[in-house]
């Protein structure tokens, strides 16, 4: 399926008080309260393409429309007559690929980071000859076939999988059914080599697309904090992200904590493949309870990392999320040996860096510890930020010396 004849496209219009200037200058969305939603607009099928105009009927560009979504319009192209077909997708994929090829030596990275790569709501992670697409917007689901064709052409990959587990799909009215779009799904975890360690990515049954590439640079920084023989604690470790990197850097032993037994099994396989099986231990359980239990046992570690899921996924959850980040810091700080290091991470776009850092510092202080902030980390270059969209810079990592 390709986009319809531009001459037949509907038109949607901004209300007089909407910020048309922001859209002209690169902001990618128009919300439902900014658009005139008459009966004609409400009848537009989700994922359809339309021309967006300002309140004076000046065209702003070509948008994807979903009347049932809070984000009613997603800007696709400043040219209102653009044809969204295989060639259009190819141009954006080629540009995205050029950055990743320049930065990374092996084909394991986030290939498309949604709005920041000009494909609103689309995430594509690459695992060698396999790509996993998350079409988290109705327009991408509707045009999945030309997107897949262009992806195969641009990369030469054999297999394309659709992951439909993204939290953003439900507000778009989309289902949660994954699919094999090209080739054949791998019959087991895929090995990914990063920072000298081997990670096991489950591309069909794991969390998200199977691996979190965004923490690669922060894994490397944490590995640089390790002294030979150091004790390491990695909480919310998923498939062993920080722990395996630090073991590779010379840590004596590492404990990985997570609530998911399948994730811990993959972490153990990664430790085996990395040659660290005898120095890596896992513990399944609630992170807050496990931190408290370790403190009650008098345990201390040279490096402690806490990389939780998004405690503040939206503005409504912000205050509760900040309290959770503070609590994590308060429980983790007593486990850090004197002159050791504490790394705290947030993937909540609603909690900006300043508020997350302040919550972390409060928690450390309430644990009776004093801290030096030594480093602030973000996602790597395969997760570029769109400067106009704060949500694209969701990941923050703050490292303290206690």
C-alpha cells in the first residue's frame, strides 16, 4: 500500500491559537486540542494522510492523521504533495543508515529512532541480518509493506520481524500481535557483542525488541569505574547490561537482580558466552525488597547500578515516579562501599534531567551518604534527539561517587 493521490487528500486545519510556528520549525506533532475536529475530520480513517494548514489556510506540510489519538497529526513531510511510497521510505532509511554505519563497526544498533529519524512513531532495531520494527503509530501500520520493502533494499537483511508490544500502540488503536514480515524468525536468542561482552537478545519473546541499545555508552562508562576484583551490583539488570560490561572490564564478581526469570536466564547465557559464568550470580525478585534485604545482610559493593523501567511514563505519573526514583537511590546508597560508585538511570521522558538528578540526590542524602556527581550520560548516537521534541531524549544516567 502507498499513499493515495495527493489531489484526493483531505485537509485538516489548526485552531487560531495553535502554535503553527513550532510546526514550521520542526516540532512533529499537532495535538487533538490544537486541530479543528469537525465531523469531516473525525471521519478520517486512522493512519490516513492529510494536508495540515494553519488557521489562515496556509499549508504546513503532509501529516498522518489519527482522530482517535491524543497526537492527532504527525508531520511526515514539509511538502504537502509528497508521495509516501517505497522511495520515500528509502530516502529516510538511507540517511539513518549512513549515520549508524559511520559510528558503529558492526550492524547491531538502533537503525530508526522515530521522529528523530523522520519516521514518526517508528522504531527499528538491527541485529545483524535481522531487523525488528515497532510500528507504534497508525500510519506506519498502514504503510508497513512499503516500509518493509525499503528496509530490505537499504540494508540487504534477510529477516524482518514486527514487534507489537510497544506501549504507544494502544492509544493509536493498534493491536499487540507481532508477525514475521520477511524471512524466518531466529530459533533462539541472537548474540550481540558490545563493550567486549556478549549479550543474548530474544527477538521474539523478549522485552521491547530484545535488547536495549540505548545504554551502550553508559555501560562503557560504568566499566571504566571498575577496579580489578571489584564487587558489582546490577539492579533491574535485564539481560545483564551493566554487569557483563563491568565483568569484562575486570570486576571480580557481579550480582544481577531482576524480576523477570527469562531475562535473568538470558543474562546467565550471556555471562557464559562472555567467559564470566563463574563470577556472575543472579537473583530474581522485587528490586526494592532485594535492595533492603542486601542492606540488612550488611552487603556492600564497589559499583551499584539501578536501571529501572519508566517510573514516570507520563506527566500524570511524574510525582509518584520521582518518589520512586528517590526511594531507589535511598535504598541503593547504603550498599555502596566507601569511595565506591552509584549509577542511577531513568528512561522516563516526563522526568527531565534536573528533576531526576534532584530526586536521586535527595535519596542519597536521606540514606546518610554524601556524594559527588561525576558523570551524566545519555543514549548513544543511534538514538539521536530531535531538538524540538523532549521525548526523544528520554534516557538519563547519573553517576555518583559516595
